[in-house]
């Protein structure tokens, strides 16, 4: 929940009067559903929809919360929950999750069985997707590529928890490059996930719940966020010793994002962590190492036998071959293989142009409050 809160607190202006859909979320195990149910009025939501996927191990086990009989048909089946208002329905003097539970138990329009298994691609879930404005969830990471492309195809706004590796996916990177989607506020972090009790491997148990630690977790979104309008402060100057050119591409290598020189306007290879601080007004993304399309576009040459020989003689390891078209360099006489590089170029603009760049009014207002 803390990870969800830390990300979603930045998007409040986007949720006002919107239909939010959590489409990989069993309401009784998903903290995404709980976050939106608990903050329904605070965020000014128009509607909250959550659909549960049939094979979810938890589905149908929560009869104590639903109350006897409510789930007779839906038990162990996929179902959906649709909430359009949260008031003090249980008359306990407060508006909170207990009202949502009361609604689920007592209002037959809130909980209903799905015809199919709740697959996000199924016709009925696709219909709910059409009806929604913003999709927020953490989908099965094994399906991340197809999941994001599915939302993109449907022209939906989304905030999706994902594995940072997604930025290197052949079909996703071009969309990031073309500013169709970008990283959220939190990226590339190790996050604790609650795991079903029957899992035999876990990292820690807290209050009887098993947790696994998963590295490289971040968020991807296509909602305009303030972070994307912030400029990276560059302070280093270019010099040939510190920023060697690649042996097979006319571009310099920059080892750390904070080292990007302020006075170089050619192509630079930088670690993909730049995407966490990327402002499209400051930099243009040209490609990524490891994706063949960009090896062609940027004309990255073969690694070559000579470099491979020198690399192995220097104790270099890894599955590289002379025919690969992936960037390599030689620094102070030592062959090096840079890792996870994306290729960028500075955009030239004056400080006045930067100050004049447009920030959506609602976002500027919200930022003033922070
Ligand atoms: C990483 S878990 C996240 C669950 C939930 N968002 C949460 O935070 O608790 C992924 C969820 O996606 C569900 N799922 C797997 N395949 C799915 C599919 N094709 N359509 C919809 N949901 C799916 C799984 O059952 C699981 O509950």
C-alpha cells in the first residue's frame, strides 16, 4: 500500500470526476482497489471498477466479508465490483472502507458475477475498459508487454506498476522514445510484495504474511506529470578523455546520468536511468542499444574480431560475439562493454525558452500546494 500511495499521490488532479478501472484486481487482495475505495471522495472519483481474474487463489475465499449467500453463484468465479458513490451507508458516523464493505454486502448493483474468467482482454472486460478513463494496477509481469500494448491500442490513460526492464522491450521502447508513455515517479526500486500463503519461497514474514522482495520495480504512465517538465541540471564540461567515443558508433559514452556534459550536442549513450529524469524538451531520445531497429537507424557497426580479442585478453566476460551490432569502446587502452545504454541528444534551447514551456494549469496549481 505504501508504494501505491507514494506513486498515486502525484496524480490527484488527474482523478477528478474520472472512472478508474483496476482490471487485474481481486478487490479482496488488491491494495489498488482498497486505495481507490478508501480515497473515493478525496480523489473525487466518478466511478471505481475492479475485475477479478478467475484463477486468483483468493477468489471466493472471502465469504466472511461478503456475508452468507451473497457469493453463492460468484463463489470461485470471476466477478466485478462497481462503485459510484461512497457515503456513510452503515451510519457509523464516518465514511471509510467499512462503508464500501457494507455496500458490497447490501447493494446488489455493486457486486456481480462476470460471464467469463475476468481476463482483461475478454469482451466484457474490454467493454468496461471502454467505459473507463484511467487504468491503474499491477498486471501479471509476464504479460506486461501485451498488457501495455492493449491499453495503448485502446487509447486509455494508465498508471501501471511494472518491471523496469520494460523500457528495453522492443515494442515498448519506441513508444517511450516517441513520448507516448514515460516513467512515473518511482522507478527501479526494490519493492516488497505480499505472497499467497502456499508459496514456499519468501524473504520475510510480517504479521503472518509472507513477502517477497522484487528488484527493479517502477511505474509507467501516459498521464502528464510535473516531473516530466523538470530539467536535469548539467554541470560537467565535455572532454575527450572522460567521454570516449564508441569504437563502432559516432557517439560518446556517459557513465552516469549526472555526468551528462552541458556543452555536448552530438549523440550520447547514457544509462537507461536517464528515463527517470527525462524531460522531452531537454533531450531527444534516438534509440537504445540491443534493439536491432536502432542498430540500423544509428548505423552501429559490428563489434568486430579485433575488439573481441582484446576484450577476452583483458579478462572480459559475457555473451558477446564479433558479429553483434552493440556498442563497445576502448577507454585508456582497455576494451569496455557499456551496459543498458540509450542514445540521446540535447535539444538546444535558451533558459527563457525553458521557462516559457507550457505546464498544464491544473498541474501548476496542484504543484503550488505541495
Ligand atoms: C501481480 S498480481 C497483482 C494483483 C493486484 N493488482 C494487487 O495489487 O493485489 C497480478 C494479478 O493479475 C491477475 N491476472 C493474471 N492474468 C490475468 C489476465 N489475463 N487478466 C486479468 N487479470 C489477470 C492475477 O490473478 C493477479 O491477481
